[in-house]
C-alpha cells in the first residue's frame, strides 16, 4: 500500500493550486457570512439592537 503522503501529493498535483486556493477562500467567505448573518438574526430574535 502506498504512503498517505504520496496520495496527497498526487491529489494536489491533479487539482492545481488555483482551485484549492479558491476553495479555501470560498469556505472562509461562507463561514464569515454565516457568522455575521447569524449574529444579526440572534440579536433580532432576542430584541437587542446591534450597537
């Protein structure tokens, strides 16, 4: 059986750095939006206006 590092290296080579970077950036933006929208929803739900 091949080493796990070899399979990871092969996967990174086949997908390319740009696609991986865009995926990481997309996940970071989605989590940020979720935190902001979720925070406003919680503030609205409990009746305290945002500062």
